[in-house]
């Protein structure tokens, strides 16, 4: 992913005053901790799948993708906070975005690798599961830890999907590393569309394999109540996966639409609750965000955040707080952006998957005046 290039990336949940006070007490090298009642665990699984239409893989053949699972745990962290990014991905962004060498490698998280799952029946949980897709060209799932761990701390299980060669760097559980460079140069829509289609295929395979994965993990992960979420290209993939009957609702963080979702006709209708949440530039600057809303018959919300760019919808909004760079985000305060993203993403899934109402989804809110509401025709709602 490159500053100023609209392609694809990541994203989200809820911080109140208590959470912001917590943030202020965190050491400079720690990313914001989650605020929910649970601690957060993380594990990874290799999902084997032969796919011979992969536009980024050698000979167009890929044989596996990586699933990273964030989940609630009762176990308190027993070791010092761990680095939250692979060195390979940290070095990539330090070099490409001119962050100080070693800066991103020094950042830590309280998320615990392979912590025990909560007690419960295998395949069952009172909390839903969310499939997550990162941005095209990065950063991978781990670069969205602030949002994903926040959701997990409130009970959700989030399964993030990283496709090899799509990301600058990923590392499978057996230690195999895969470096991707395709997004370091400009890709045309003819290139991006098949990459998007690969994302949708990955999500479909994950949904098909989910019961088996949960059995292997012996985990209380909900296999029947599922939402989809993603950033940039991952956001488009999240909505594109909503045509699958297993997905109940979906949220697109700042992603232009591709494939079927970009069709300016009724075939793009997902017929389910869908939420578009992005930067100001989409209004009048992204034809797909103008056409997609017109055809939706399900519950629909279209919100843009003042003072943001694409690079504010994943963990970079915190990175730039520690090393400010006007090229790498908007004018919005990073903690404020974390608060807003976490609040709205969690509220949407609480409503559509758990039936829990949140007033911030009723319309423009005085609590969050930076969040602007629009109807399907691009007309802004007045603040009430």
C-alpha cells in the first residue's frame, strides 16, 4: 500500500472516556489496548486451497492462504507485551513510508498468542464471528490489531484472511515467509478486479471450512452467526462476500467497489444490512460509492469522517501519532479516530448480529460531529 494510491487496506470498535484515559497511561511503544471485559488471544492457521486463477502468484497458482484469529480469552497476560507486527512487515513500512528504522518493530500489543479459548461448547458462542479482509497491498491483518482486538475484547471472534503475494510480507505458522511486490507499482482496474475476485474466493473457502477449523481448534466459535468486515480492497471483498447466504451483514471501511458490487444495476443489491464508512474523498470522487447505494434494498448507512484520508482507517492512525507525517494521514486526532472507528464498527455489528441498539446509528450525532451522514443519493443529513 502506498500513500496517495487508492487501492485497498484495513480496520475497528468502542472506546469511552475510561478507554481514552487508559490510552494516556500506555507506554509509548504499546498500541492502544482493548477496552472490553475480555482479554484477547490470537492464533494462526494455514488454509490449504488450490486456486489457479491467482493474478499475483507464480504461474497464477496459489495453494494456501493465512487465517489469523482474534478471540476473547479469560487468561490475563503472563508475559511482557509482545511485538505485534512481523519484522518483515514492520521493516517494509519503515522503509517505504520513511518511519524511523526499528520504530514499527518496537511496537507491542497485549494480545496473547495461542491463549486458551473461553469455556464453552465447540462451535457455539453467544457472540458472533466476523470475517475480516485487510487492504490490497497491505498492511496485512496484524496491521489492524487495534480494531480487531477491541472487537474481540467484547466477545467477538474475528478471522482475518491474508492472501500470499497480495501483502508485502506474511509468515505462515511453519515459518515460511512470502514476500509480495505487485502493489509497489500502480495496478490498473484490469489487474485489481481479479485480485478482488481472489479475495471473495478466499472468504468463500473460509466460510465452507469454518466448522472444520473450529473442530480442530476445539473452540467455542460461532459458526452460524457471521458478519463480514474489511478495509479498502478488503472492504470491497467483505461486501462482495455478502451474496453468500452465510453472511448476515457487512461493513466496508473506505474500499472502492469491484466486480459485482460495482455493477451499476440491481445485481449489486446485497439485500442485507450494509454499512459504508470512509474518508471524505469518496463523496464525488468515487463513482462506485455513488452507484452502489442506489441499488440497495436492505438496511443501509453511508457515513464519511471529516479530516481523514484512507490511511486513517487502520493502525497507521496510531503510528503517525508517535511519528507525525502529514503524508500519512489526515488532520483528525489519532485517538479521536480510534474512538470513532471502534464505536461505529462495534455498534453496527452489535445491532445487526446481536440486536443491540446504539443511538449513534440513528443519525448524525452531536457526540461525533466529524461523522457525516449521507443518503443513497449523496445528500448529507442535517445534524439534529
